[in-house]
């Protein structure tokens, strides 16, 4: 038991690593989780520091041993099988994760969440709060990120200010979730158009099936954000089905809600910037993970979900 406790010494909100692996075997060896790659003349073992890892995505040509999965579960690491390049997850458009089996998680968050969730007006209020928070986070990150400024992405740009202010004013007038979803989609299109123009990709059209770099990087980055969101909800013990915005009939819906808190601020701009620089998937992934850590994206998700779950207790 002492060993299992040690593996959980790093809080999930402070963990730094997400791994995407392909063409390898994940296994347990000498009390550690390793992945094995087979070269022409030799086999190479690489260590995975599971105590500082949130999510592992297993791409094409991968396998996972039972012993390794047991150790990953003991460290609270979520595992997802996916296609090449990190997308899509194994079940197509649905979010599917192999989550550690543990009932020894906090109960106050899920109980607080359920207290408001069955009330349509309260659930809509939380959805609106998430939308406001999403804008606030984008403004905060873009105002201080020197790398974004060097790419001519400024938070005080008139086009951006107008779009964010208009969306902010429209949030509170929404009468139902469908209204929020429509306004969210409109804002995202405006952000696509604005960043594509600045990064000299004005012909960009969002298409999840397209093979161009910008669309591919957007898909890839979004799935990394879904991994962080799924980790947040698992640790707090809140099932994915209790969404506040995305369809209540879609499994994983709350994962989308939580991931949306940080996608526009981090994933969206860097997908276009890295596409302009013609980076590889690995280079893009490293850039996104660095920005997740730099801007404490996982911490932010935990803070917001915990706040909304407990605000009914404080009211």
C-alpha cells in the first residue's frame, strides 16, 4: 500500500505529462511502466514517469499489458486508445477512457453538481458561467503570452475585442442551452477567421475530416484538452453524462464542456501558428503541452469545476 500511495503523491492538477505513443508495447518491468520500441538491430525501453502523468493516448500499432495497466491505475492515469496522430479516440466521436477503478474519491463535488443539475435554470446558469470564464481565460492568457504577441496576436485588436464583447453580452440573454451553443459556434468561427487571417491562412475552412495541417492540429490539440478534462472529472468523481451545455444524450458531453474552457485560449491559436511554421505533429504536441503547463490549464479546469460544484453548498 505504501508504494501505491507514493505513486499518487503528485496532485493531478499539478501533473505535467500527457503521452501519445504509437508502434510500441507498454509494459511493466522492474516496478516501472515502460514502452518498448523495436528497432532493426535492438529493442529500446523508455520509462514513463506515471506519478507525474495525467493521460496516455495509445495510437496505431500499440499494445498494453495487464501488469502495466494495473500500475497505471494505481497511479491514477487515464488511458485512451486512438487513431494515428492522437485522433479520434477508439469509439469514434464519443469520448471513451479506461479510467482507474477507485471509489475512494471525494463525494462532495458530484453531490453538489447533482443538486443544481436537475434544475434547468440552474444548469443554464452554470453553462453561462462557463462561457464567461472561457472568455476571461482567453483574455488573460493572450494578454500575457509573449509568444502569441510575437505572432501579432494581440488581445486589444479591435476585431477581437468586438467579437468577445458581443459574445459576452449575448451570453446572459440566452434563454436555453441551444442559444448558448449557437452563440458559442459563432464566436469560434470569428476566432478561426481572425487567427487564420493573421497567420496568412485566410482560405481556412474548419473540417474535422480535412488533412491540412491547421485542421489536423486543431483535432489533435482538442483531444489533448479532452484528456485533461476527463482527468479533472474522474479525480473529482463527476460522471461525464452530467453536461451543462453539450447534448445530454452524448456520452462524454461534460468532457467537451470542461475542455472548452481552455481550447480557444491555447489550442486554437497554436494550431494555426504551428501550421504556418509547418511543424510536425510531435513538435506541435510538445508546444501545446508546454503551453498547458505554462498557463496552468489543468489547475484552471479543476478550479472552475470545483467552484461550480460547491457554489450551491455556499448559497
